[in-house]
């Protein structure tokens, strides 16, 4: 239970409590500190409110009404995941996860993961115009982007001054059990998905300036590193001695900045980013090594993680947008061809795509992500098989939209795998906001492709 000590002014105590969920029920009691100890002087019982959960169509139909209803549910879940407490350090940002088993929102401290939700909300506000409050959706997107600005590292002595703080890592060996980390690829990813679209929508120069800083600071690191280490722990002034393949998605920041502000210098920097990362991560089979160790120079082979490889794929597609005559589309096709044979009949991929569902569970994050990526690949190649695979993945997502008794999770995709909460809550039921973001983006791609 929670306890609050409140002074009685003029013999009266007045307090207002805002419930975190319409599902909550319980009691609020008032005790007076009398001579004989605490004595209850009043109590109020609160019953759970009624909430009519939205149900979602099942089956193989990709009708416009079904897609729009699913998009509404995706947006609604994202908005419920927003940090509303005005005193919270992440106010306006997002909780990355909703934990169904604990009935609680978690992990506001994974800031980089907010990014795709901004782009999804902005695009969805247009697609849903007339049926929802589009202005409120756009306002929420702007709040998320502004929350990101508050998580920029400001330390002129630090090598990553001006970069987005990606997250706080959990580790009991740290003095405070948490340590703030900057990952330049995470910052670029956030910038491309959040700050650039917000600048386009609002014209707010702060977003463009922040986006430029992410690219400039990242490029400055190439004089000391072939590629930057994965994390800089700014409170300890230490770099990690490793980096993983997921940093490929940092190319998103360069590509989107170049799209709205083309510049030869930026193009050169973008080429350096992707080529340096390919020199470290690309393997002969077209996949990417999972991990590179700076101390030993050793590389860990691909772990065949559906979501993790998707982040590398995103980087290749982003590179193609800047360099349409380069080799990156062919590399993206090769990576997709490695994935397609493992797509299940129902459209999903497993958490590790080359292992059984019984061993590792399905990858709801990866399936939503790959649906969107395959739509993009189809847009670049015109190859129908990529559109078909994207639609199969989208149908799996639509057929698994949660409409059960937990109203907070309604409209989300629930995962249960060795990485349900990405690093913790293994094999617990967890919904993720960036999963919903990529699902929403995939829905929007299908809506655009099926327009008469």
C-alpha cells in the first residue's frame, strides 16, 4: 500500500487521488495521530470502473475498416503508455513496456525506444482524421519529442556532449545499480524517427538542431574509432568494450536528416557510417555478426535474432535511400532472403528465427518490425513476394492484437519470450510501445498501398 502524511489545516484534510487505471479497486483511508496512536477516522472504498474493451477482427481480411480500427487501438495503447505525471523526470515520454502479469507500466528510462512512436502517431493522426482527436495525437507526439530533448547530455567535457541519453542500464555491480548510457546509434535512431518528423510538422528549430548534433558528434568519433563502442557511461566516464549489430539502425538518423536537408558533407559522413559498420559486421552469408569485442578483436556469429537482425536491415534500407545507386539494396535483399524461409505459415517469426517456437517463443517485436521493413523493401524493388510476406506478418499482428480482460493492454501485441522485457521479465507477458509503433507503421503502409 501507499502512505502519505498530510497536515490538517483548520482541522480539515483535503486530497485528490488520480487512479492509474480504470481497473484499480481498493480503499483510501484517513488515520489521525491521536494520543493513543493511529486511529482510522474515515475510509472510502473505490470499485473498478467499467471499461468496454475493444475487440478486434480475426481472419485473413485486410479491409480498410479493419486496418483503421487496429490503428486506433495501436494509437490508444501508445497514448495510455505516456508518462502523465507532471513531476516525473520523463513526463511526456513513454513507458516502453506494459507488464500484464504485474499490471504495471515499466521502463520509461529506455528513451531511444520512444522514437518510432512519434512518427507513427504523426502519420496516424492524418490517417484517422475525422474519427479521432488528431490534434491530441499530434500533441502527444510533440510531448514525446520534447521529453527526448530533456534527456540530452549537456557536458562540454564529455566526448558525447549534445547526444541523447539512450537509457539507464541495470547492473548490480554499479554503485547505484543503474548507469546512464549514451549509444550514438540509439540517438541517431531516435532522431530519425522523432525529431526530424517533428521538425517537418512544427518547424521547431530545436528538433532540427538536435538532429544535426547527433550526426555531427557521431562523425567526430571516427577519428578515434573504426566504429564507436556500443555505450558511453557518462557518469563513470567509461566506454563499453563491445558493440552489437543493432547499431546499424543508426543510419536512420543520417538518412532522414539528408532527406530534409541534403548536404554533400552529411552524405559523406553517412557513407562513412554505413561502410565502417559493414566492415565490422557484415559476414559472408549476408547476415551480420552479433557482437564485436574491442579488446580481442573477436566477433560473435549471428544469433539469428529476428528483431536484432531487423535493426541491421533498417540500416541497409536507410543507406539505400541516400545512395540509391549503391550496393545497399542488394544487401538488404540478401538479408531478407535469409529471413523469408523461416516465416511461419501464420506469418510470424520466432524470437530466434532458426529455433522452434517451443524453445524460444514467437517474436512479436520482430514480426511487427519485419512487416514494416518488408513493405519498405517492396516499395524499393517492386517484388511481390516481399509485399506478400509483409502482409502475412501484418495479418499475424492483427490476429494477435490483445482484446482480453486487461484493459491497459488492449490494442497491443503481447510478447512472451526469453527477452519479453529486453533484459528482464523473461517469459512474462509484456507489451512494447515500439512494437506497436512498427505495427502502426506497417498498417499505414498497407493502407497506402491499397488505396484506389
